[in-house]
C-alpha cells in the first residue's frame, strides 16, 4: 500500500483533490467545477452542499482503494469566506461571495470608533476591501440579517469548516485569520480589540502543523485545520530555500507579491497602494502586494479576441518581440489601467481602436500589468534590506513577454521560475509531514 496525504484544494472556479506520496510528489489529481447557486439575496455563491458531497465521495473512494493508505487530509481554500454554525454545529447561512457589493459608507462609524479607517486598516493590515474583509462580512450579517445572527454560535473560515466536517472540532489557523480579515491586530499579533468588544466567538488560531486524529469510515486519519491558499503557496519555498531571502510572485486571478522577510510594519503609504500582510502557519508576517491584475488580463483577452477576431488564446502564440518591449518601456504610456489602485475590472473595447493589430495592444496591456507588479515588489521591500531573488509561480511564469518587461523595469531583479506546481496544495500537504 502507498501512504498518501489527500489535499482538498478549493478555488473560486476549480475544486481539486490531490494525493501526495511520501516524497510529496502528486500521485493523482482530480478536478471538477460546480455551478454556482444564489444566496438569500439572489447573489451567486458556492454550492456548499454539492461541494461537501463531492469531498466525502472522493475521500471514500480513496479509502476503498486497496492501493492507498490514507494517512492525512488537509485543505486549501480561497480566503474571505466564512461559515456560520448554530449551537448544534449546523451551518445556518450560505457561503457569501466575497465579490458581493458592500457599501463601506455604512461602516464609517465603526472605523471611527477604532481610530479611523486609515489607522484601523493599517493596524489590521486590511485595506478597506468590503466583503474581502471577513470582519465586515460579520458586521453586515449583524446589521442586516438579525434572524440569522441571533442563532450564530461559531464562526469558521472556509478551510476550517472543511476540516470541521470530518473532525467536528472548532479550529482556526494564522493563515486564514491573517488574510485581510480586519480582525487581527498586526501590531500586537493577536485578535483586534473590536473582536472581543463585539463579542465575536472566533476560535484562537493554532499552528498549521497541528492535526486532529479522527476516525473516518473506520480508519484513523490525521485531519489538518486547513490553510488560506495564497499563504499556503509560499510554504514550499520556505521549506526548500531555507536561510535564503526571496520574494514570491504568485500569479493567477490575483497577482500577489509576498515578502516573508520584511521586518518593517505596514505603513499608510503601503496600505494605500494595495499592500497588506498575510501570515505563515507559524504566525510570521508576510508583507504583500495584492492586485486583481490577472482578472484584468482575463477580461481583456476576451475583448482582444472579439475585436481582432482571433482565438482567445492568441497571446500564447505570440513570439517575443524585444524591440517592441523596449519601445513601450521607453514610451511609458498608460492606456488600459488606472493610475494608483485599480477599481475597474471590466474591459473597454473602445481602447483597442488605438491599435492596428493584436500584438501591439496585448504588449501594451502586459507592460502596464508588469509596471504595477514591479511597483508592488518595490513597496513590500524593506528600505535597508532589498531582496533581488524573485520566484514566479502560477500562470504568468510561462509568459515570456511579462517576464521580459519585469527585467526591463527592474534591472537588478533575479527572476526564478518556480518549478513547483500546485503550490497551495503542496503547502497544505507539507503541514501534514509528521503524520506520514
């Protein structure tokens, strides 16, 4: 029998289950998608019942396969997602979507009672992102859905809820609590005062390496408490690059630059430029720049395809044009993206009328994305400790145009393509190492 760790990796689109062997190589992978359902306000959200059934079925299949000896299970999910349980431990609300609109003006009084929006956001390393701040999700439930709130006994982040399905234990971890929740005081490295003032029943976070031994289908298995996916993605590099300092550029829908070696506290200037802090499973600050640039890239791929009447993946067939890269860096013009923090994530096809062909339009888009990424890297670098080693993981690490622009815009950068795949899932698996 082959000893394996199962990792349930839940993204916004793809839901995956990985089996890692004792060498932490992916032995098998299964991916699926689920149609979203509507929450109690008619806004799209994950179909948790379907996801739960799929998870239970997949684990049972693994256990029934005589070739596998399932030693541990762990979880990696997107952040900004909460589950509410009643006194009986039953879920009592939908998994509200972090893309759901939230009127921040309603919370001005809350911010003012804790030093004002800017200071509160700096202190909690959580830019005022609306529903992306799970603390504000809780306040919204309190204010607008009292019939649900009066029955809330426990609040769990998404990874811990999936763990709870198997263990029935209430847990929390630092990566989930530290992910722009507006509930964690990064100056004191503990829950913020407002959490106790508002009598929120939030579990005390534990080290991510601690698991619960539980019986699943008559077999004892170690079940981890789960991790926030972006924070989990840096764990493999922290394991392999010991005693070396680096920045991880995680690219996907979000492009996130992460510096786990920053010793400086978050400043107002950094905060106002899309910087925040995550945490490692061991409670270490990870200063980060988080930008929705992958989403912008995605919507413009559709617009470019439609306008120039080409395949949506035409960009994958482009040859690297270094001359055009140098010209665009020299011109340093802005067409597609706003100055400062982007808030518009829709394509504007009228902007494409400036271009005679697909290539020049796409190169301009990637130049602007690259420039924002370099700005983010510079912002999270400590003044007296510049870090030049940058690992790129995710979908953009194969984009030679993107990589070329990064090198042109920051000549001292040493780019390394991370050969690690499925970083978030691997990070979750590595947390279960001692249970193999």
